[in-house]
């Protein structure tokens, strides 16, 4: 079953603005991972946040995790046109055994110059 | 991290035929996975490719349709058998390296079935 659900489905902003994407999930997790996909190509791994972590940073990216609400957010600060892509959250459910990921439907981000 | 390559990068096939997709990793990995991404959709796990044993398939996917080989710790193949237009998708392999739980993806194979 679909685990993660991102919102919004699509987001259009201007360069320099911040972009926030949210992800909700249903079951307990070991970790949650965010990915970027450009134009239907392979997925680029952005950040992994574990269930016992609340916030992680990587460059212009900030990820938060609230396990009580079963939700996560990805913030991209000072966005650039090159950030235009689809962003997916993926959850590694507890007791899954094989680190299998369940993906959300994704947020399509458009950053205009 | 891991460097993953897939062959072919894309293909256009006739219905009823089969296509084998290769996935090569630059280091030995225990876990390899195959995902499908249908047009405009998210990724769905097809199976976990286990070295030395049969693949473990997710609900809705069967070995006869998607046979998988995993002859060693750096290589796997996925075959899409008896293809129909509904099989048109991007097929991606992924691996988990070391003990980080991070899953890395290959560049994908874009399959179009006519």
C-alpha cells in the first residue's frame, strides 16, 4: 500500500524563494529518505533521517521528522532554477526486514528564473 | 555511495517480446532491488534480488512475468516477459551499501512497448 503522501503535488516558485514539501505516512518507520528526480531519470538521494532524529541539514536542504504526526518536511532554501525536479519521500517501515522503501507520489517543483 | 549503471538506458519493444535489463554496481552489495515507475507515477517495488537464492517478489508481481537473476554481489538482471503496452515504464535498480540504510538508485531503463 502507498505509504508516503506528499503535498503539494505541484509547487511553482521564483528563484531565491524557499520551497517546502511535506510528506505523511501511515506506519512506524526505521527511517525516511528524500529523493530528487529530474525529468524521469534516475533518483538522486538527498537526505536520510532516522526515526530517532528530528531535524537534519545538508547544504540548502533542511528535513524535519515528526514521528508523533507521522510526517516529514523538506525545505529548500534560496531555490535555483536547477532545483526544478520531482521530489519524493520514501519510508523504510519497521519490521520490513529488507530495507524496502515505499514511495510517496511526489511533489513536482518548478523554479522560474 | 555506490555507482550504479543500467543497460539499456532505453528501448522500444514490440508487444509479446521480452527485454532483459542489466544492473551493475561498482562494489559488492548484499541488497539489490528492482522498482517500476509507470508514466507520471511514483516508484513501486517489484522485488528484492537475493544473491544465491530466488528473488522475493512484492504483491502483484510474479516470477514468470519478471524473472530476476543475481549471479554475484555486483550484478543483477530483470527480465520483462511477454510485454504489453501496460509494461511501458521506467525500471530502476537500487542498492543499499554498507550499514547506512541509504538506498542508491541507478539511472533507470525507459521501456516503451508498442
